[in-house]
C-alpha cells in the first residue's frame, strides 16, 4: 500500500512540474536544439532533475530562475555530447533549412532560432521570458555589459534577417 501511495505522489508531482515548467523548459530547449524531438529530450531530462532534487524557494521568481538555469545548463551539456558533434550529413541539411528559412514560412521564432547561440539565448530570455539584463547576466554567468552587447547585436542580425517583414519593425 505504501509504494502505491508513493507512486501516486510522484505522479502528481510530475504532472505539476510538467504543467508549471514544461512549456518554459521546452521553449528554451527548442531555441537551443532547433529540433522539437531534441527539445523534448532535453525537457524530459530537466523535469526529471526537478523531481529527483526538489527544493523549496521563498518565491516563484527564484524557482523560475533555478529551473531556467538548469535548462540552459542541460542545453549546453547536450551540445557537448558525441551525438550532437557527430551528426550525419542529413541532419546538417535539416539544420541549414532552420538557419535560413524561406521568407513565407519563416516565423519570428524560427528566425530567433537561426541566430548564433550567444544571441539566441539572451533574446529568448529577454523577449520571450521577460527577464531584465541583470537577471539574464546572472542566469547565464555573463556580465550585464556583455548581455547588452549580445542583445544589441542579436537584434541587428534579426533586423537584417527579417528584411522588410512586419517583424522587422519590432526590432
């Protein structure tokens, strides 16, 4: 009876973690990985870590920062794996289509994903997650000046990529 009760508690904790943090972690992972399948794998790894190492936080902002930090670190670890470094040529072709999408099919998120990682991370955290420059600097372990520079250069790259589209005016 006790193991069944523990399993139900674990399942409810997993559901709560998935509902609360799943979308945020998935968006971060998708921005880094570029592939929904890889993003799901990274998301699953992060959510398992949250369940294995539960923590209490004084407020949700600190918990959110902790979860995002774990997600960013797992994305970096994913890029270090042998699988990522030794992809087949077919994957290279698929990645090129994400980096240079057709103007008709290129959404703003696809364009952000096509940016180099250093720009993609800060733009995503600033404009999709709503963090301020100092908070992003703390999350990524960079100086605020470097984060500001990456934001500025990333926005310039986005403007150039978007050309005359409606999104170009936003940046």
